[in-house]
C-alpha cells in the first residue's frame, strides 16, 4: 500500500496560531500611533472598549484573507483550515461585541 507523501508545514495548528499572531500584529500596527506603550492584555482591552473596535477588527482580518489565498494556491489544506477557524473566531468576537 502506497503512503501519501506529507506536505511540509501542512498542519491545522500552524494555520490557527499563525492567523491569530498575524491578527494581533495587525491590531498592534493599526493602534501603534494611539497606544504606543501598552502591553498585549491592555491593548486588547482598550481596543475592545474603543469606538473604532469594528474597524480595527476588520483590518485585522485582511492579512488572514491574504494568507488564506496564498495557502489555497499552495494547496496547504490543513493549514488553511486553521486560518479559517481563527478568522471565524475573530468574526464571532466581532459579532459578540456588537450584540
């Protein structure tokens, strides 16, 4: 029986953590001028309480979409599932804030 070759870096958790880290870095870059010397916990709390919360969170989704299409073209399906789950979690977080 032939064993399918493994594709390097095709792992759900790589996609999940990569997308979460990419989102946090984007939030940090977007808020750098307003909140220059804030730790991660305080940053997320201040962003959550901000009037620009929806704009900041939507801008944090853009790199995930780009990553999704890159991984789609590279056929890294398991990694792509992780990116989709992270994006859905961010979207759920966004909708919970609106409600």
